[in-house]
């Protein structure tokens, strides 16, 4: 199911990256992700994966 309201989770944009806390804001068929701290080198075409504890709750391609 698609989320309707913003939610908190952790996310990774790289395989070996430590999960980073963030807020996800659903916007139609896309989401806006705001990390608590600045992360570097987020690049269009990469994937982002969202986690709650050790469970993958979503993801997508960065635009």
C-alpha cells in the first residue's frame, strides 16, 4: 500500500552506507525524503531503500 501521510524511518542510498534517519513525505506517485543530517553524493539514478528496524518498508529510484 502507498503511504498517505508522512512517516519516519531510516534510509540507505548505498549498499554499505549506515542507515540514516529521515522523514518521508508522499507526493502523488513520488516521495520527498528529508534526512535529519546532510548526506553527501546522492545521485539521480541511484536507489533508496527505507527501513523500519531491519524490515524493508519501501524504496525507489532517486530522481
